[in-house]
């Protein structure tokens, strides 16, 4: 458990070990809801294994995915620090293990450890800024621009033939929800990028055939 906490918000191994003794571990199966919108969280959740989806209900029974939380990443800090109800639902996309840091322990660390407090504030500021950037993109950018920017952001590798390749970390349905569009729209845009010779698609594997044109699509100003 402490290995998942070490380095989080600047925690040293010793402090992570001390904090781990006050935490609980929760296991959830794929598809299980970990946090419910409108309820209080038991504490800050740190994903030790697996992937968690934070989502809001949208129209026609669909969801708007706010964030995907993977190994070593936390969620719920603002909710827990404020003692306010959770504003989203959290679902396990895979079998997951999460470490739950109680609110009392988090507040105690915040008050007595200035370095920890500073690192936590910086992490929350960075996430707030990223959320505003995503809101800006959803408001001012077309779907093709959002998709191109998303594909650019994914970690890639050089395939056997030297082509830059990325893997979608989740299903296309969830990617669409993450980008604020319907799955049909995502499929249409992927087909369009393929027809234009910008990418090649094989299930979740995306070959970036023309990185310059993908970059141009990501930065294209709305008309």
C-alpha cells in the first residue's frame, strides 16, 4: 500500500508508510460503482491498480466522462477537504484496488506538513487548470480538433515500420464520452482521418501516418 502513496503530493517513504497504516483498502469489480453522486466520500481515493472512470449523467441515458484515473492517481480531494457531497459517479473500468485516505488524516497532514500542503495545492491547481482547458476545448473547438488533440496527447511508440503508433487506453465509447461527443461522431471522425491519410486504425491501435497534418488539425482555428 505504501508504495502507491510514496511520492504522492511529495510524501516521503517514511511518511507514506505512516499514512498507509491509517488507510483502508477497497477492491471493486469491473463495472462496480465506487462513489455515488450526491454522497459523501469516505476519504480521498488513490488507485493502486486498475482504472476508474469519473462521470456525470448526460442526455438520453449517456454519460459525460470527466476523467480517467489510473495507477497511482488520486481522486476526490476537493470533495473530501470541503466535506461536500461528491459531484460525480466513479465506476471501475477494470477490476481495481483503491486506497482510501480518511479525511481526518488528510487534514492533519495538511496542517502540520507545509511541503505536503504546497504539493497538494499545486496538484489541485494543475487539475483545475486542465479542467478549464477541457471546458474551453468543448466550448470553442470542433469535434475533429478535439479528437486530433486527444490523439496527440497519447503516449506513443515507433512500430516495426517506423510509424508512430498510439493505443486508445479505453474503449471508443468511453473515448467519445471523454471528448464530449457521441460514439457515432467519433467513428465518423476516425473514418475521415483515415480517408485523409492522417491515421490508420486497427481496433484500439492508431497509427499516426501524418503527424504534421494531425498537429495542424489539433490547432485549427474554428471558422
